[in-house]
C-alpha cells in the first residue's frame, strides 16, 4: 500500500459550470433532468449488466413527468441510498480528521454544452475531489479493491469538474474505518467512453476510430467501427475498464500543505 501526499492549495479551482444547489433537492433533480450524470454512467456503459443498461437508457431518454418527484422519493427510500446519505457527512468528517484537509459540499457541475453532469460528494482544495462509498451494513471491512463501476463514475466526475485527481473513500461507519484509493484522470479512457456513450444515447453509428495506440484500443475500435455501440460489442471496453478499476491503488494520505 503506497503513501501519497495531497498537494493542495488554499484556493479552490475555478468553479466554472457549477450550480450551488442542495443535492437531492427539487432544484437539483431539475438540473439533472435528461443529463447523463456520473452515477448513471456505469450502468449506461453496461458495467452493471445488460438489463441494467437497458433500464438506465430508458430513464435517460424518458421525458419529464409529474411522477418524477415521486420516483426520486422512492429511490431515496432504498436502504443503500439512505445509508449512504446517513453517513456521508460523518465520512467526510472522518476524512478531514485523518488528513487535516477540508472537504467542501457542492451542487452539480454541468460540462459545457455536453450531456454530462456530476455531483461529487465533496470537492477538495486544489485539483482533487472526494467520492465516498459507505459499505453496506454487516460488512467486515471497507473495500479492499475497486472495479470498473467506481472507475467510470469517478472519471466522469473528474471530467465534469475539470479536476485531475480523486480519492475514493470506502467507509465502514460502525467501525470508523476507511480505505482510500487514488484515481487519476484518464483522458484516453474518457475519449473512448464519450464515443460509446454518445452512440448509445443518440443511437448513432461509430463512424470514425482514431484511437489505435494500443492493442486494447484497436480491439475496442474494431468491434465498434460502423456499428451502434451496445452491450454485445463493448465487452472489450468493459474488460479494460474493470482492469483499470482493479489497478487503482489503495493509499495512505498525508496532508502536505498548511491550509
């Protein structure tokens, strides 16, 4: 397990594209309407299976209805969702106590005129963000490693916030234990994901593929070129994404700046 210093600055990065609204408020849900948010990206990419991909695509494409707020309330009543909300503030406090680094609440970031948006759990000083994953009740320990769903969600957050590095915190509240994982922005992965997501959401064929620097990229491109991206022809991409997630290192954090 490596140790990395958090190179932080007293000033936050530019907040371009940020709307400071309370997460899970009616205003927040309105801003997320018809957007591909970071929490939706893993499912849209098929990282949670084909059925979940189909369901998420329908959700993204559906028009706003009077039942949306009711649906959001039903989602918020799920045990895993409620547990995450219940312990998010405690997890952020735990992070600051261990590192000495403040963690700031944010609203929603929309990346220019694209369809992408994100609401990280916290923004850190400098070019960092913090994503918190509360372990389910009864877990023996925090996560020992990450997978592609974690990687894809955080990469989307980094893109939307224009930040370069992230810490994913796996928190076990009953034991006050946390494991930290370092995730660096991967521009090549995002280029591929953006092409695939665009094809899936807009139902368009992948007409061009210039990313051929590695065997993996060539394999992904050969499966997609001239086709609509779908679950069956993105297996190589999902395998690559899961590999990238599993190789994200668990780290110990040391605050290296006086804030």
